[in-house]
C-alpha cells in the first residue's frame, strides 16, 4: 500500500511525503522545535510514563494533507484519515551526513485503551531513511497506516510517532509481517517498549504525537 507514489525509482516503498517541499528558509531549527516537543510530551505524560528516555537525535514533525501540526495538537478525526507526512530535523551536534546515514523504524501507536483494545499499533514502517535537506522520511510500510477511529465517549487518545534506530540484524517478526485489516489481532495490545527491549532497539531517537477526542 503506497502512502505517496512519488519516487518512481522506489515503487514498492511507502513514502511519507507532503505535497509541498519545505525549504531551509521556512523550516524551523532543531533548537526552536525541541522545547515545544518536550513540553507537549511531558504535559501529556508520554514522557516519562510511556517512554522513560528519549535520545533526541532530532525532532519529528507531522503533516496531514500538506499542513504541519503542532506537537499534541487536537485534531478532528476527519483530519487524520489520509496518511500523514513525517519530517525529521536532526540535532546539530551530529554530522551533516546523519540525514542520509543508517536505517530507522517508525511506529505509530495509540496507548489509550478502550474496553476491547489496549495499545493499538496504527502504523509500522521499516528501512526508514531520512532524505538530505528536506528531512522527509521514506520507508517500507510493514503495517499500512490505519487512520484513527476512537469510539465515542472513550476520552482523549494520544497518537504517538516513535522513531528508533534499526539494528543491522533486525528482522520483522512474523506476527507483524504484512498485516492487513483494521481488526488484525497483532495490531491490538502492541507493547512498544516491550518490543523495543526484545529487539534491542534502545531508546527512541525522536517522538511526536497528535490527539483526537473519542
């Protein structure tokens, strides 16, 4: 399932790209993006209650239909139906080549349970690369994006993007290979910190999230 069929050279890739190109002139710096990201994550108890440590190799930003949102922004469920675009702004303490080096894993989870579905995995992308200059993430969608649909009356749901380094030896577990369908059983009850520990992923290198009222 293609999120954005833009790179003809990579027809099998899932592309997390916006409809516009962000240039250096209108892109905030890491120093400008980090404090609001950290504050939103702390205020929403994502850190340290779910993730007790974040490396902050960079900052993630999310865009729906080409419009970037603030960390923790409350969205109408209709606004999050199309696959999002995800951007990465690297921490300047790292080499300029960081943006094209290594592979990453990107997860999208809803940790806010309802009676029948605790911790839902809404997206899982492997072999994610960070494109030089534009900060766009490009990866293969092992589990396609499942748009949020929290039940009415279920309260506020936090939809968290977590980016990890992908170990060289990483193999996608059979239970998560090519999951399809909104009710796929391995999508429900997904424990991201347990998964990270089991597969030696370490701490996430960047986090961001949005919210939707159920």
